[in-house]
C-alpha cells in the first residue's frame, strides 16, 4: 500500500516524468514517448503471423456479437404519467482506460475483452496501457478498436489514467486485471475514477458426478493453476472414482505442462472433495461464489437455477472454461474472492450510465407538490417543503390538510 501510494503521488504531481522514471525502473523502458504510433502498430502486424491475426479477428467477432446483444438490454424509455413524463437515457462513458497485463504471459485476449464492449457501448475514446507490450497484444488492441495504445504498465499506468499526464489523457473509468500492485493502485484511485472491481487470484470450481471426464477436469484445473501461484482450482464430486481418476490425471498432465513450475505450486493448494450429493455441492458453490463454475454432471439443467453465485457458468463436459477465457463471447474479466455474491463480470453495462429524467406538467404538478411537501415535513426538511410549495399558485394554506391529500390520491386513482 505504501509503495503504491508513493508512485501514485509522484505521477499525480510530476506526470510523464514520474511515469518515465518507473517505466525505466520496473520495465527497463526509457522511451520518452509512451504512445504507439501508427507506424509501430503496422510493424506489429508485420511481426504477427497471418494465422494469429485471423484467430484474433474471429475471437473478436464472437466477443463483439455477444456485447451487441447485451447492449440491446439497455434502452431509453419514456413513461407517460398523469403529472408528466419520466424516463431514462443510456449514455456511454466519454473515456475508458483498459489495463492489459504484460508480465509472465502476454494477454492479447484481455485487450479484446476490455476494449470491445467499451467500443460497442459507444465510448468515445478507449485507451490501452500495457507494459513491455508485444506485437500480438498491439494487434489485438487495434483489432478490438482501441483509439490509443501506450507502452506503460504497473502502478504508473493506473495513476496516469486516473489523473492524466501530458501524454496520457485522464479517463472516466479504468478496467482490466493486473498483479497485486495494479489491483491496489485501482483501489487507491477509485473515487477519482471509476473501476470495474478489485480482482484477486483467478479461480475455478468444478462440480462433477460419475459422468464427468477425468482428463477434461484435470486439464481445466491445471489451466487455471498455471495463471499464478495463488490461483485456486477446486473440484467437488459425488464420485470417489472420479476423484481418484482426476488426482491421477493431474499427476500425468502436470509433468507434460510447459508451465508446470507455476501450476505445481498452485495446484497443491487446491482441493478434490467428495461430497454426499449434489445438494451439498450446490451449497458449497453458493458460499464460495467462484469466478468460474463448471458443471460436468448428467443433468445440469436440474440444478442451474439453484446456483446463485458465480462469475460465469460453464455447462457440460465440452463447455471448457478456457473457451470463456478466449473466444466464446462472454467476458473473461470476472469477480473473484467471493465477489460474485454481489458483483457481475465485465459487460457493456460497465461502459454506460443509466441516467434518469423527469418532465412535470405545470397543471398537474399539484399532485406531486402535495406528496413532496408532506414527505418533506415528515423528514423535517423545510427547504424541501418550501421548494415544493413555491410552485403552487393557490391554496398554500390548506395544502397540507390531510383531506386534500386524500382527495388528490382518489382523483389520481
């Protein structure tokens, strides 16, 4: 917390000079300019093979179509009432900053998952900040529709987006995952800007019965485990046979994994637990509220409505969590550490504001004057009461007579 606070303070007061200082210190990047030029972006395309570019385009197509379907759920409306009209307007945020990690592994998928829903929502300017940015991430951000791409990472990137520098414009909201320093930086700047949520280590919980596929389950657990040594990969099963088979598969597959040094450490912290029945598994899942929840059971439809807390649900043996990570459509930026009890994954909603309005007719405003003035009196807020009363041309003295309130209610009814 202290380190993050110091860096944020320096960036806020010294702008690009501080950003450059920490870029050099942490990422060995001494470039005076952080923004990638169109020439550098074109060079990134040349360094990325055509098959990879096509893969990114296909994934972006799926993510974009899902985001467009989400946007249709948020609509303007105008409700006509006896006293006028009330309604809501869907307004896109003006600017958004997307943080794309670039540490142990480049994460071009995060560029797709954060930029695309923002652009679909209608955000005017979407910027990407990523440390040690590699060509494939640059290409992904460009395909997704990023307006500006910056080779800046860490706390200094979060601070720059939150407060603005000469090179990096201040944004309205910052989204995207990161390490514990980036996460703490987002927490500290929250209020100055909006953020998606505070994300912890990645996690998966798999519920399986005797129809689960041990090889699939083990592979999905290891895919989660390789993210980070703090990642959480757990299995609940009603079958002792499946539990033993998965444990064996984990040993076999782990030895073949190129990322086994990381996966080995995190998988040790995971659990394979045999439960009495699916009802017990459901209860545990709802209490854990996992980021990713997989169902490898015979009749998943029977329990889906009983599952209340999860970031994203994967139904059936072939609904691999990795599909959600990359290309099936729903967003992979999801709540962790039990936050799924009250939060949802990143979506188009995170990039719009639902603003309400009201237009009250002069002739019919008396109904609201009566109600507002009485409620203000009950709360002891005389200024509120007077603000209502001042709009009444006549009958001020009898306004708060209970009979008038009753007559008004009956008339409206």
